C-alpha cells in the first residue's frame, strides 16, 4: 500500500510542479487529498492503538481501560477535544501524549523511557506505540468540537507560556513559530501556512492533527509536528511531554476553540 501511495503522490506533485506558476488558485494538496476520499491509512494505526490500549502489558499486567483522560476512568470518546487540561492526580497540565505516558506508568508500570524508546516511526520497520495509542484516542473524538477547560490557574499559565514560546525568536536564523504562522496568506512552495493566531485558521489546522503523511508513509502526532517546527527553526529537540510541549499545545488548542476535529487526517 505504501509504495502505491508514494507513487501516486509523486505523479501528483510532478504534475503540480509542472503547472504554470500563475495558477495560484488551484490547490494540488487539496486535490490529491480529495482523490483519496474516505480512505486513510491512519486506520491501521488506530487499530493497533486500540489493541495496545486493551491489552494487559507491563510489570503490573494491566491494560489502559482505567486511564482517565479527563472525562472519567475509561472514557476515551470525546476526551481529546478537551485536552490539554489540568489533572489533579498528576498536579499538572497534560496533553494527550503526556497523559498516556502517565497512565502507562501508573496503571501498567511501564517506565516512560521504555514507552518512548521509539517516539516516532520511520514509515517502515520502526513503529511507535505512542503514535498508535494517540491515533486510537484521537479517532474517538472525530466530529467533536474543541472545548479545552480554562478555569484552573495552571491551565491559564500553560497558555501564556505557550504563547511566549510561539513568539520567541531564537536559533541561527532568529526564527520563531510566529515567523511562519502569525500572518495570513504565507506559503512555502506548494504548502499554505496557516495563521495560528487567527481562530479560523487555527481551528482548521489544529483539528486535523494527528495526521497520516503520505510522503512519509507514517502517522504523525502533534508532538512530532511541534518537534519538527523546532527542527526547522534549528533549535534543540523539543523534549517529549515537556512543559514546553504541553504549553505550546495548550496555546494552539485554545486558539482552535470551537473547531470540529477531523483527525486523524490525511496530509501530503
């Protein structure tokens, strides 16, 4: 399947690159996405994630059915639409990925280092349990609207920290997240850049992650997307599940308030 998808994309992009530059109104990315219709290889990550979720594992030989993602123990449906949020048991704001790591450690006895040994898959033989678990949990919120809690002081502090990081310029190119994502109408080659400070753009962009990236043959999570943004800014890797990663996610999730979740989506 993967080789066929990549071959199709190569043909699609070749045609797009050969088109006249003046044809700015067409969107080749949207066109090939539409051709896939409802077919999305992300379903294989969702299926594996569901199996991992319901399988007893770790030193405690337990599954994740008792994991509280914010809506009560065992309630997965709709939970992603209300994350990140403050969790009293952890006494911190957590996003989906950090909460799954926390649940695996407390319920199953799986050390975070073990679960995160492979943070991101390589589209081939290297598979990440976290990407699969995330895909499964997110899929059960598809169609729900973003409604992230914002009452606890730590939730508000996370948002402000995330906003500060978003606009912080650093690295050899003096870039920030806002360099690419704080103005409307920007593009990099064929790729339109959403203005993540604009509610409409933020809703469309945030709610489509995680997503299956055809060009990589891999499902990518929000943690991967933020880390890739840091890579493009030539900054050090963003620590998985760190306060910085959670704060940035909180900033983006709050900006996407009211947006309908379409993730896991399909991207170039």
